[in-house]
C-alpha cells in the first residue's frame, strides 16, 4: 500500500472542487499547543487553490451542534467509519475516532477525529477530519500553512491522502485546495459529491481561524484488516 500514492500521482489528475455555501456553521474545534511561533492572523481569509478564488469575508462562528444530520437522500448505505488517515508526504499517520461528545468537549490528542454529522468515505459527501496542530498529529499542516516562502501552503497541493475505513477499504484522495483562516463549515456542509477535508488550528487556544485542506477522490480498494484497524490510544490533552 505504501507505493500506491506514487502510482496515483503519476496517473491521475485531480478535479477542482466547487460548492455552494449554506448557513451551517461549526464551533472552534482545535487549539495549537506546539512550540512553533504563531504569526498574527490576517484580517480576511487567504485562499491557496489550483484555480484562484476571491477572498471573502466570513461571519462569526457559532456552535458545531448547529450542523444537521445528513438528509434522507444522503443516508449512508453502510455503517463504515473512517479509522485511519495518512499523508505520507507530511509524515502524518493517525488512527481516527469519533469526535468527543458535548458542546464544550476538547479534542483528543494522538488521534484524528471525524465530524459525525457529515459523511464517511464513499457516501457521496464531505468527510471531515481534524486534529491538533502538534508534533505527531496535524502539526506538519500547520507548519506549511504559516510559511510564506518556498515550502508554504501551496506545496501541499497534489499530495495524496489515504483514509482507511472500518469495513477494510482504502480511499485515496489528492489535495486540490489549501484554505487559510477559515471560520465556517459552509462548503463541506453543502457538499453533494465525494470530498475529504482535513482541518487543524492556526494559533493558541481561542484563535478562530483554521487551516483546511480539500482533497478529491482518486480510487478505492480493499485493504488489509490490520492496516485498517490501528490501535487508537487517545489522551486528554486539555
């Protein structure tokens, strides 16, 4: 499986995601607790994308509990959930667990989490994964996002993301957009086609802007059971 990303990069060109926003918004999910220096946030979102988009003003962020469950037409055809995420080019490889319960629950460490109100891989909508901007987690995404020169946000475009699921499937995606300073979940909430979103934080606790990576599907294949079921050892890092 480790060679699959290289094969996919040489054969498949990603599609460009377009989606309409709706008034479905999520609360602040993550805080940065690593040692990297945090720059002052920019006054408006900066978007790095294969096809440039205009910068837009975003509203204040209410609670994530306002995201509704998928409509009946989007009802999952299986009980699969994401169990592991890997971005080999960034050194990211994490078990995935369900987001903690409660409106004030603090995200766990040593794992990535999914938003259960959205979709799982292969269900025709947005799968949304997030983790702290820490070493061993989504820290490499944060580090690339704050760089302004070579190796900055745009260097993540084209990277392959692998997501394993509980029914022993492997879904691969390719990063097509890097969105900085994001304040809503409008786009993933409105998605009607298969997408993968990865999110991490941009500053200390209380920083509202988040970095999001958008990835589009490449292929899905059967996976080894052990690869799809890593041992998750989440810890409370509040």
